[in-house]
């Protein structure tokens, strides 16, 4: 979703801002803009569409060492040049970029700036107009900003320029993510560290309802009452190379290929000196002591949670429920007496999940966040934290974070089982290493998956995935991945459920792809394949060597332990979606309408 960058230093701000915005493209956007300040004033350039269009429209004659930039994902007002940020106050003195939603924008307009003619349809513009009104009333800029933000209901990450003070960027945050980056003789603003990783690896987190006065060599953080808050920078653990595509044609392919290495990295990170899987003892105790675990997540993270539920219940014997954040938030079920909440989120910024976190924290329940982004909102606000160590995930479609989530959930199940004295009948480190090897084998044999995409998905508008048990959860993720990157309408069904309605959709040539890796339901899922085949479906079976495979199966996966089949299934489901998207000439890294970091509810 929307992204913000800002730069104040001594270099040419134009290229730094445009490159920063390019680094934020992965979040999803429909228009973009920058504002550059120099002795002649503030120069605003904005365009609908891609950063490349904006890049061409910026006048190279405008030299500046200070500016702000924005990628917009429309919420209020259509995607257009007029609604793109930055927005300026009536006199042109103040220039703002904003992420989030100003819920009471019409009341603010009616109460404080009724006579000001708005130049856009956005909720954002009112903020800059109200700031100007308070400055005209006699407040200094910082006081006007704080007063305005106290009136705002909703979420915001803001960068603000004042044409009369060209040595300062004002920054503010509430609910929407925003960081300050610290350099030598310069400072930056960024929605996330990947945006400005070419400039600095040192960042300062901002908490809700804080503002910052940012100059070339200082940052002063204050709360909305003007009290100064001290905070030291931290260093991010990835570097610029981790965010580049290298020789890969797309980020998605790079990130799919990285998955075996991510599992191996996780095995190092969560391994104690005794060689055993090790998780923070406080976390293991919290899980072992709860009477029910609630996993809260959205999208792909939710699908990883479904697999995690099976592992935690079956291996550790802890009753576990998985909920979609946006549903749980407004329709909370009756809770157990001693619940523990797990938040799964690649980005750590998903607003739907955060809304639940805030609610259950208010109720006094313990919380844990499992995320890929250290320092993200969900990471900071939970009582316990576990990192996914997948490295920056740039493609909008989540791949390596999904497999990392399933592996880290397995670590929880294994360590809690050990604490409870449950004897495992397998060696987890050995079996996870075999799973990583199996994933590698699938990654190395892309041709067969490209062929499946060509044979089954080249001329279709819809497709079905079916499976049972863990394979059912895999199918839900397979369908989501296919939909989001190839725009083929797809659903993942429990094999046995088809005949209760969905089978009516099967006609001649309908692609039905079955995951069949579970021994106990191998015959049943094959019967379901027969049922659809008899009605004309074009069927494909993805089975597992030595467990479920039979002659004639289209794809046979290398054998892995039954708890880890979803890890190896992830590779074909992702690559089939990837090649189907290429066939349909879709932008795989930036699918239409989607955002990487979904920071509005
Ligand atoms: C799908 C995808 C989304 C996210 C969902 C949750 O490929 O990426 O479904 O999984 O928006 O995002 P996080 O995990 O960042 O909370």
C-alpha cells in the first residue's frame, strides 16, 4: 500500500527519492509524486501510473537536496494525477504526503477550512489545509501540526514540507508504518527500510502519535503534547543486495528459489548448542501453559496458520484455532479461559491483524507475533516475538515467508511437545533438512511445472485444486497464488466436499489439480479425482514418492516426513501459478489491485 520517502542532505534529492519510490513499488500503487525544495520554492511533480512515468516528468533543471515522495494506492478518490500526492495548502506554503485514512476528513473540512476550495478528492488534503489555517491563526508550524493531528481520527504516516523553512522535514505517525533513517550528514524518511537501504542501514522506529523534526544532522522526536522522546537507531540485518533481483527476471522467481536456503537458515537460527530445535523458553512455557492457542492472520499467512494448527495440535497436543483477522476483529468467538494469541504476518504491518492485537491486548491476553520484519508494528507491540528470517520479500505474492511461517510454527510444536514430555517419533532437524533438500529438487526441476501450467492453465478462465487433510490447506494456498498472479479464477476444496455442490461447476476440460501426499486419504482423494474426471475434468495428480505415488501421476514430489509435506508442496503450487501468470502476460511481481503491506482495514 502507499509508500513514503523523504531525504534531507547534500546530494541530489531527485534521484534518491525516485530510486526510493522504485524500491517501494512492490507495496502496490497507482500513482506517484515527489516534491523538491530549493531556493526558488517547492516544486511538485506527480503522475498517474508507474514511477517510470513520473521519472520522465520531473524537470532535470530543478536541483534540490531536500524533498519528499509518495506512491499512492487509492482509497479516497480515483487513481489520477489530481489525487496523487504530494498535496499543497491553499497558499502553496505547505506540502504533504500521507499514508493511511483520515476518517473524519469531512468534519475537519467543515469545521476548520469550510471556505478553502479543495484541489483533490482525497482525505489527505484537508490535513495540509488545516495546518495552514492554524499557522495563519498564529501557531508555529510544529504546534499547528500537533494540534491538527490531535483532531485527526484514523491512521497516518506523514511527511510535511514548509516552503519558509527549507531545512526541515516534519514527520508524523499513527498506526501506519514510518521510519527515520540516519546517515552521515543526511537523514531520510521511509515507509520501510527497503526503500532507503541504498542510503543507510540505521533506522529509528516511530511510535503512534509521535512527530519528528528532521534536519540534515538531527532528529527530534516528540509526542503530540510536545514532550521530547529519546530513541536510539537500530541497524537492519539485511543489506542492499538482499533487495535486488540480481540475474532473476522477477522477484517472485528469486524468492521461490530461495526457500530451501530459508529453511536451512531457520534450522541454524532456531538450533541450540545441543543441536536440538530451540525456541525462547518463555514462549514455549506460554504455549504449554495456555488452554487454547488462537492463530490470527490474513491471506497466505492464514493458510500457513492452518498448517500450523495441525502441527501444534497433533505434535504438541495444544488445542488451536485459526482465524481470519478481519472476521475475528468484529465477530470474536467465545474465548477459552487462558488463551494465547499468535499473530502471523510477513510484513508485521497488516492493519486487520493489528486491530485484533490491540483488542486482545486491551482484554489483557498474552500475544506473540511471528513476522519477517523486525521492528514492525506487530513485532513491537506483541509480548513475545519470533522472526521468520526469510530476508526481504519484495514480490507482492508471498512465497518464502509462507514456508518460513510453516517451519517456525513446526518449531513451536516440536519444542512445546518436548517440554510436555511428549516423545517425538522423528528427528525434526533431520526431517526438516530432508524437506529442504526436497524443496531444492523441485526448484531445480522447473520444466515439469512449466509444462503443467501450459497443459492445464493456458486457455482456461477457472481451475480447481483439491486435497484432503494438510493437502486441503495447501490447495487453499495454491488457489490464492494462482488467482493473485495469473488472474485465473481458482478455488481450493476439500476433496470430499466437492460432491456437496461444487461438482456442478465441472465441465469438459475444467482443470482440477489434486495434491495427494497424505497416505491415510490417498484412496479417497483419488476417488474424488475419478468423480470429476468422469464428468470431463482435465485432472492432474501431484503425489509423493514412496508414500502415495502411483504410475501415471503427473508430478511426483520427493519423499518427506508427513508433517512437512506442505513445505515441499509449496514449490509446485507457487511455480504453477508463476508460469500461468507469465503465460497470461501478467505482471507477476506487482499483480493488479494488490498491495504488499495492507495497512488499511
Ligand atoms: C498473498 C499475500 C497476502 C498476504 C496477506 C497478509 O500472496 O501476500 O495474502 O499474505 O495480505 O499479509 P501479512 O502476512 O503481511 O500480514
